[in-house]
C-alpha cells in the first residue's frame, strides 16, 4: 500500500471510532422558551432532545430562588418533555436540566430566558 493510502485508511478508521461516542450523547435540540429569548408568558417549559433520554432534573431559578414546577424524573426515555411551570415571575430565569442518554452518560446544561409580561404578543409556547 502507498503511504498516503495507509495514512488515509488510518484517518478514516480513527474517525469511525469516534462516531459512536459523538452520537451516543443526545444534546438539547430545542427549547421553549428558547435560550436568550424574552417572552410575555410561559405555561410550560418544553425541551426537545436529538433522541430519547431520561430527563432526571429540570430546575428553574431566579437568582438564588427556585421556582416551583410540576417536574418529576422520567422513568422511560423520550425525546420531548413539557413541564408545567405556573407562576413564573418577571425577570431572568435560568433553566438547569440533566438527562441520562442511551449510553448511560449524564448530560447537564442550562439556558436562560427573560419573562417580561409587558411585551405584547411574544408567548413562550
């Protein structure tokens, strides 16, 4: 084999080895409200992943104060979750989540949105 073909073959093989690891994790695809958005109302926090995960944590906070939701950890994997969150206060809200992917790894992340009932016609859902 020519040296260039050997190097190319090794590179292709190495890339193939990393593909399963990349696809094993299932990151957040969409959220409502979306990250860094400003909304006038929110009835629920919706999160959609690239594939089925078990959502084991979803916490809303404003500064140091936790905002109550109707979240409970999921027993079965799903790609979409809608968590009722009545009474979200005005201001910047942080949504922290944790999910267990199909490979057993825990994924964690967060996003923020701003609740501003004074803006007209921009609902989070």
